[in-house]
C-alpha cells in the first residue's frame, strides 16, 4: 500500500495520507536515501518507489549531503529549454514550442523550460554535480536532450565531474511529423557517463533505440516505457529520476524490480505520476 506524508493537505487533496515517519526504516530498499528525503513536505511511498514533490535541486542536495554514494544510477528527462533559435523563441510556453495547434491544450504546461543556453548549461551542471555526489562510484547517469542542446548537455556532464562515455540516440521512427523540404526531426538523445571508472562487467545494452512516441500520453513530453526499460537494463538501483513528469521511468523501474526515487516540482504532474504508478502496482498484484 502507498504511504504518503503531506504538509499541504489544506491546499489540495493528497493521494494517500499516512504517518510522517514512513521513510525512516533503514531496512527499506532505499536505506539511507529514504531517510535523507523524509523531511520534504510531500513524500509518497509505493512499494519500492519513493515519490517526492519538491525542487530537484533541493532533493539532490539532501541526498548528496546526507546519503552520498547511496544512489545506484541516475536517469533523467529534464526540460530542454529548447524549441527555438533565439532566446525569445525559447522563452515561449512548452505547448507553443513542442505541439501543433490542434494539440496545444491537451496536456498541462511544465516548469523550467525557459532558460537561455548559458543558464541552461549552468543549471544542468549544478544538478548533475549534486547527482554525482549522491551516486555510487562507477554508477551511471543518462540524461535526455534534443539536437539543439546536445553540445551543452555533454559539456554540463563533464563540468559536473562525470566521465562522459557517449550518446545513445532514440529513433522516434518516421511516425513523427514531417518537415517539408527538410529532414525529419526524428531523434532525441541520451548523453551518458559514469561517476569515475566503471568495471567492464554485466550485460550489454543497445547503442540505439527505435521506439515510437506513445500514442496516449499523460505528459506533453512523455516517452515510452519500453525505451526506459532498455536504458535501465545496465543500471543498478536505487534509480534517481530528478524530473519525474508522468512517472514513466518509475513504471520501468517497477517492471525491472529496481528501487526508484522520483522528484517532480509541479503538483498536478506529481499527483498524476503517483496515481499512475499506484495503479500500475495494483494491476500487477
């Protein structure tokens, strides 16, 4: 059963309420991680998943300070702050940058997508550095980006102290919309690296994933669960997801039996992810 600790019940209805010390059990799958994040105002436990409504930088700082080396891997889909060639174009709401007009009001906006490239580099290096401090030596990081922010993302990875290891393209197939007289914008990318040296052992994952964009999405930028499962196949838990969105990485972790920590700043997206992961768990019982 999910366990929920909320100090904001007077503002909106929580997903599920329970005792505030639900994360204090050191024998839980998350161990020190659970204790480090237990002080945040809204925390939900569903099986081996811990979901936190907070700014990811605050959670990453808490983990780095209270539980360094406790995270097995990091897989994140941050806001790209992309979708335009100029600062003014990038500052538009995500729905105007990433959706055709007929789909514009189908999904809620999401936060943090209006930085210019310099501030995006600084912010990315900041969250990646804190994530690295919380990650075990040799642990993996994978972070999504698009073609516009790919160079900046690989720079940030190295500024943060990770060893940059490569890029994994996500081929979204030719189902993505065409651009007349041009090549389709058919791929996004995962920049990946390790926290120092990594032992040459374990399974091998593909270097390219060809998976269609989900036909049914709960988030404007949602990605396929199958894609996340493939990326997670060479990662160890607990898996930290600093930008949870609709909880897709959490579902993939549940399918693979990996402990999961998801962080989401937006209240609406947080509730949606909590319900989705809870329903997924109930369906598998």
